[in-house]
């Protein structure tokens, strides 16, 4: 039986994980909670010396290792990132329980709402862009 060209290019079927197999796990760095499979949680913990960190923090740890002026271990990069997250939370007002990702989103929205009504275009001209057209909460 021959397979035509269109049939051979079908995407692989998606694997659906039953809800019973997924579990909630909290990032030991930023506190973000994700729903993951036990196998994925085990792989992340193995890579990060028993600690579970979310995907965003995994990328931040990689970046921390790359930015270092000297070669550092994954554990040292992770400790630096955890220290950064703890410092970030400690400098917040006492009543603030805002998540770091939410804070970054708030800062981004605030910067987009700043009174910069004239922005340069690639052609060198200027165009008037009202801030309320950029993003909607």
C-alpha cells in the first residue's frame, strides 16, 4: 500500500495527558504554580539538584549561566536566580503579594500607556498612535 504525499505530511497525533496523571507543582524560585506530569517534574528536579523550577525560571537560569563572566555551575546559576527572585519580592511593599510575572506585565502596560503619542516609523516619519489601541487588559 502506497502513501500519497499529502498523507505523509500529516502532523503527529497530539498526546493528551489525563488530568489524573498531571499534578500541581510550585516553582521554588518565583512561586509560580504549574500543572505537569510526574515524569516531567522528575526530569526537572534531576537537572536542578532536587529543586523544581518553572519553565520561565529554567530560561532565566540558563541566561544567568551565559551572562556570567566566569564559568559557573547550574546550581550556582540557580542560586543566583533564586536570590534575585527573593530580593525582588522583599523590595515590594509589605501588602504586595504580586507575582513577579504579573509585576512585569503591569510594568509593560504602564510603559505602553506612557504619554509618548508620537513614535518614529522605519521610514523616518512620525505617526500618532494612541496608547489605548496597543493592548487591552
